[in-house]
């Protein structure tokens, strides 16, 4: 699992670097987004990945990797929104946003390490297309929970689904980087 931790950190470094650059370009404008808007952004990215995996012709010169990075960063934003709530105006400095980013990723990585221990790194034998499908399934679950005003009877909450999507996207990027 030592390699998994290092590979996870390398993927997150790429995502975090892009997040920081976008924070410097746009500030925390994303803080106005409601959870369903973030969910829809993630859904668009996951659908595009699935399309890239199924279609023989690609008309936009961006591959799966950039979309998986986007999924990770939007999921982190969603986790921040769950904790901090939605605002009417951007309210985070770059440093505050990075601190929240790092906090959410650390919690999510620990969840991955715990599950990875219990599941024996089963994800290593999975296909990137299966990880994509799992992300889409999680998105459909989140949409249903959102439609239910956040209430669940027996299921985990929205935050756990966003964390799982981050981890599936990291696994996909590790697979793509290994090729």
C-alpha cells in the first residue's frame, strides 16, 4: 500500500496545482455554486469520459485525464460547500481555499487507505471504464439524495459519495499514468 499512498499523493498534487492556479485566476467564485450545480458539473465530466471511452472519434483535444482531474476538484469543492454552506459572493482567499482543499483530501485519502486495507487493493484489477461507471452511479445516487432534500433512510450521505468519486477518479488516473 506504500505505492498506493505515493501514487495517490502524486495525482492529488497535479489536481491541487491546477486548483491553486484556477483560484489565482478566478478567486473563489465557485463558492456561489449550490450542490446540484456542482453535481451537474461532475456529471458532465463523467459523461464526457464515458463518451471518450466509447466513441472512436474525439472532436475536442482533451483526454480523460483532464476530466478526472476536474471530477476530483469539483468533488473537493462540493465537500467544502457541504461544510461551509453556499455564499452570495466569493469569500475565500487562496490560502484559505488551499487549507480547506488539503483538509478534505486528507480525510478522503484516509478513507481510501482504510477501504483499501479491507478490500485488498481490488481497484488495481479494475478497468478505467468500470471506475467511470462507478462514478456515474455515485452521481445518480447523489442526484436522488439531492431530490430527496438530502434525506436518506439507510444510505450514506452525499459527502461519502463525493469522497468515493474522488477516490475512484484518483484510481483511474493512477491506471492511466501507469500505461
